[in-house]
């Protein structure tokens, strides 16, 4: 006959992802002819519980390489941008999202510049990113337990083995053994 026990354990009680497109503008001192390249680096982020929702606070640097002065000179600008995403992560049955829950945030798709346009001394950028969140908290798990399950192995004492096999410790002495002396030479 089987019955159930409830076990309280830590597990993932909620999981979700969110894709966002952010718009940024950068002012320059130069009248830009061409944007030669843009890349996002140094992406850092963390998540906190904000009244039952996950708030992700993050930032990254955008490097912009451009030409100016009739494409005769180049420059690289570095600008830091911050963002804040709020994610309403659905909590699984038997889970409770509290201040003691652990929030794990991952960048599922690193931020990258998807579109660039120039208007005089202003560079407009579109940045695409995808963030994932896992919430780890206490939950209950039901497991089936069998009544007749024996999880220990039977240990048989040495004396029982000797008696069951028909010989005793005295049978193992050298008095009863023959030694072939030629074997040693």
C-alpha cells in the first residue's frame, strides 16, 4: 500500500521572459556624415521584488563609431544608459513569492543595436534585448511512499556465514593445508 508525504523544499516557483526595444538619443559636437558601427558592452543587471513583481535594474554602455568633416575624420563616443523593466511573473501552484525568495535574472539575448539614424548632431539608436527571470522559493512537493519498502541491506555476521557454509575458523589454519615446496623454488 502506498501513501503520500509532503516535503517542503526550494524550487523554481515562477519563470518568465520579456523582450524590449529601447530608444536612445546621443548628442555629438560634430556634424555626422556616417555611423560606421555601434555595439553594446558592459551589460549589468539585478532583480528585486517590487510588490509581487520583479523589477530589473540594469545598465550598459553603447560605443558609437562615426565619421564627420566630409568623412575625413572619425570618432568613437561611449555613453552609459540605464533601464528599468518590470516583469509580472506568474507564480506556480503552492508557491509564494516573498522577500525571502531568490530572484535569478539572465540576459537571454544580449542587448544589441538594431537601428541607427542621424539627424545633424543627434544619433538615434534602437536597442533590442531579452531578459529571463526565475524565482526560487519554498514550495511543497507530494511524494508517494510505499509501506513495505525496506531501504536497508541485511548484514549477516561472520559466524553465521561460517556455520552456513559447513566449515569453521579452525578449518582455515595452516595445519590442514598442504604446501608444495617445489613451488617456492
